[in-house]
C-alpha cells in the first residue's frame, strides 16, 4: 500500500446530483447546495458544465468576505451567472441576492453553496422563500465512486416492482473496508490505513476548530468532541438526550445546542419516527443517523477494518452506509420521498420507512452475508400494520437477490449504488 495522492484533480467523478442542478436552473433563479465539509461541493461546481463558466466567489477568501459584508452586490458586478461558495459565513448577502433577482426578473442565476444547512437559519429561509430550490450533496455513493449511473431500483420499488432473483458478482460484496474508510472524495486516493486515519483526524480537528467556531460559541471543544463520540456510538439508535447528557457529563441544554450544530453542519440527521398509530404503541423520539460511515468508525475508535468487523458498532455503521445511499437516491426523485424509521414500544423496529405520496417502502439493514427468515420478522410485522406498503427490503451484505415473501425481497447493499 502507498499514500500516493497525486492527480486527484484528474480523477473527478461525476456526481449524480449534477443533472438535477442543471435542470432546476431552468425554473428557479436560485439554487442552494449544502452538504458537510469535504463532500465535494466546490469541486462539483468548478468541474461540471455550465457552472465552469460562471463567476466563482468563495467567502473563504478574507477579502471577498469583507466585500460581502459591506457591499455585497459589487461581488457580481458584470456577471449574471454567479456561484457563491461558503455562503453561511455572510448570510447578510442573501438579501442582496434576493433584491438582485427580484429587480431583474429572469436575468440572474445564483448558486449558493455552503457547509451548513442554511435552510435551518430562519432569516435565510424567509429571504429565499419562493425563489430557491434546495439540494444536499452527500458523501459519494459506491456508484459514483465506480463511475456508474444511478440505479432505478428505488423508483421500481416505489411502484411495487420487485427485482428478479439472481446472484450478482460485485467487487463490493464485503462492505467492511468501504464503510470503515468512508465515502469522502479525498479518501478515494488513499490506500494505507495510516493515511485514512490521518485524514479523518485532520477533518475532525478542522471541523471543531474552524467550522464550528464560525457558526457558534462553543464553550468547550473537548466537551463537543466527547459528544460527537457519544452520538457516534449511538448511530442508528433512538436519541435520548437525558442519557447522552449523563454519559458525557454535559448539561442537557448544551447537549441540545451541540446536537443542533451537528445537524446544521450536515453531519447528523435526527431521523423522525413514522408514527401513524393504528394498533400498536410507537416510539416518537427521533433516531440518530450519520451520513458518513467512515466518520462514525473513526469517532468510535476503530482505526482499522478488522477492529470494526468484530465490534458491536459494526451494525450501526452498516446502517449509516445504507442511509447514505437511500438519501442520495431519494434526492434524485421528484418529489423526494421522506425517510423515517419505525419502532414499537416493545422494541420491534424497521430501520427505514420511505414515504412517497401514498406509497410506503420499508427497509431493514442487516450486516450478514446470508438472508434468513428471522431477519424479516419485523418487516412482516410492518406489512401487517401497513398493508398498503409496496415493498419491504432486507438490505444485506451478500450477493444474491432473493424473494423472501410476497412483498419482501433481500437485496445486496451495493445495488443501492448501481453496478
């Protein structure tokens, strides 16, 4: 193994979301593209046509940032196609964007990009209401890494069409190494364990010391780091903030504020409960989900794939990888399915419920190489409760598509990423 990271710029991989950005520009003057740091937002916007010809302004540049705060409209003097990157650093300029768009109907197009979900900033959502369409760039899917087109699997499932039984050869059958390493674009070029760990170490340090402090007052970086580790250990579990506060010795209000920051910076989601109550008592609290399994592996102290493979956290990390792919695929559909989880008070759980209009698809992630009948018990229970469900999925780590029930199919995880 070596640590040769040269030629990264030559190895840009097209992102599935790029055609959607191009299409949205036909009808909306403003596109908002958010995502965690290092997922590849700036690279996408600088490499995908037609954005390569647009005026690119990064507020990482101190001079540009000062200009944005004092005279924002001068930033795009002489240009009507404008990319504003790291826009969360000067949200005041959004009023200037709004005025420019409104006073020159149909002339200007803006893309606002940043590593904070500005939709969660009340002032921003008010400024852009009715003018903007929102997208999130996630870490790369397996299909994007291999240069594959997005699969039609999710579309077919939402229409009630099960894939046919077959065995599929894939180099990605064993997910452990992939989910340990992670799906950030920079990691593609790294072969050694040490290089990967050094990269994640730098990522977390930069996030804590720069990104967070720009967004909010952090009382204690060690406390925040401890909270991240505690939530990583709970990936895929129901969030109990009282328990997190007790285990980290951080006050509950501070825990709540720090969790909000992790969500704002696109590192975690609070996955809501699917709580259409019919006959069973259901859990209503959200579940903690991370979209980057490599970060979860690092924060939980697994510094090589073998350590992760034998750990109790492996199932949650696998669930995180499945979630990343479901989120990326969902964003390609119009409208986007909403994603929930379902859990009864007696502990029966379905990891993901995709709600698309009047259609439901339920999914269970299972880190095993053979699908077993007992693995679909909770999916069968969900079907009994919600018979209108189109299809249930057992997403697992094997290589065979297998029909387990009239409406339940086991599929290899890599089919979510194309082939």
